C-alpha cells in the first residue's frame, strides 16, 4: 500500500523506519493503531439514530522473530 509522501502518517512511518528494520506494512499498522488510540472515544459517527465510536483491529502476521512484529507494537 502506497501512502502519499505529504501525510502525517508517512512522516511517522519514515521516522519509525530509522529506528527499526521492520517492514513498512507493519509500521503502517502500528501508525494506524497509534492514531486510533489517540482518537479514543472522542470521535463518533452518527449511524441509525445512534453514535458509533471507531473500533480498529490490527493483526500482524509474519514469521517469528524475523519481521519485528513485537517491535512495531511497542
């Protein structure tokens, strides 16, 4: 997945890439998780007469040890 170069997410991923050799796909997942946790329940979307809060599930799948899954989650 290509992320445009002028976005805050790309800036964060580029910075994280200087700290680890984890693949960009995992850094992308970590960045989405970070954004979701910063939003928390402060952002809502009206749906069917009620408010929905965002719910984001991220699964990182890769070989053990080699792809730095735990590193990107920390």
